[in-house]
């Protein structure tokens, strides 16, 4: 069946069976309830259905239905819902959900935030742009380290499962990819009040990467610079430091002691 790939839906399809099997095997979904975002032409879908307890797929492009219908008929544990994943309600799908997806790149970050904010979702194995993957797993002091790296490490254990070259996709995108594994923490690391402060101070700390932490926080919160400098000093942190040098543990300590308005 012929299908013209739609750029606006981020359609870059996978074909290589070895790669698909490798992704599914490393996603640890045996007998689990699984969600696939964007089954496309079903390349991953059959492999997922063979291992999952229940597989629910969300596909925005209804023109793929004629290709996906025969696959859906083949598996009793597979349901394909033709809906935008971003607005889909996941509450009835169980409370131990695992997402596997070759993500449409135009909504990579919103998808990751939806996964983080949905408590029933426990793990995600996602094909994303390599550059975004590097940022999400980056360590302090490296160029890729940013707001997202810290927020991600706060919510989950993250690691790269594998690199995937651009020529593995049809049509071929302009960037290489990687599969990232996100294993969410069972319990929040901070209480809700400190968490809110943490998210805010991390976001503002990286607002302008070349500026110091003091300057970024001064601009964000209008706190006198002297106060910020003294606050940092009480943690033995140099006043000229930039956010890229601060590890998540330090940000958490700072959030716990923060007394200013955010
Ligand atoms: N899983 C297939 C594969 O690996 O070959 C297709 C992957 S392709 C990168 C992304 C898929 O997500 C496309 O089928 C696209 O139509 C679908 N998609 C795009 N935006 C979506 C959305 N908001 N909700 C659900 N599916 C979406």
C-alpha cells in the first residue's frame, strides 16, 4: 500500500527489522501495558504487540488506517486510536504504563513533558533527535547541560539506549537520532513546595547561559545581588558561577533553603 509521508506530522518511518527488534527488546515491556505514540505504518507495532500485555497506539493521521487495520486485526491485545496523543486521556489505560515510540520530532519536548506529568507512565523508550538526547542526559560542566538536563534528572533516571543514523529512516531526516530510556522515580525527591521552587530556579538559572547565576536570578526575581551572593556563599558557591556548573543535588539544596518569592 502506498503512503506519502507527511512532513507536518513528522513522518520518518523505520524499516530495519533488526533495529526494531533491538528497540523493543531493550524496552523491557514483556507482559506490560504499553502505549505507542505514532504507529505510522506499523513498523514497531507488531513487535510491541507480540510482547505487550495490552498495546494502545495513538495515531493522528487517519490516512494510515488502511495500512494499520490488518495489523490491528492480527492481535487481540492491540487497539489503535486515531487521535492526537497530546490531547488524549490516558486515565483508563491502567496505572503501570510504558511508552515506546519513534517520536514525531516536531513535538518531542511536549511529549516528554506529558510523559513526566502523567503519573501512570513509569518508563519511556523514545527515538528522538540525537542532539536532544545529548541535552537530556548531559552532566554538569558539559556544553549540552541545560535546564532540561536538570529537570529530567530530577524526575527520572535517563540513559541513551543506542545511536541511530539518519539513513535508517524513510524519508531520511536531516539529523541523526538516538533512543533514550526514561525510568521515572517512584517518589518525588522534594516536597511539593520545594519542587515548585526548584523548577523555577533551575529554569531561570539557565535563562541566558553566558550570564552568571547571580545575574540570571537578579533579573528573574529582582532580589538584591548582595543577597544572592550571600545565599550562594552559605553553600560555598562562588558568586561568578554559571548554571552549567551546578549539579542537580546543589540545585535541590538551594531550593530547600530558598526564602524569596518566585
Ligand atoms: N512508528 C513509526 C515508525 O517507527 O516507522 C512512525 C514514526 S514517525 C517518526 C511519527 C508518527 O507519529 C507518524 O506516524 C505521525 O503521523 C504520528 N504523529 C505525529 N503527530 C502525532 C500526534 N500528535 N499524536 C499521535 N501521533 C502523531
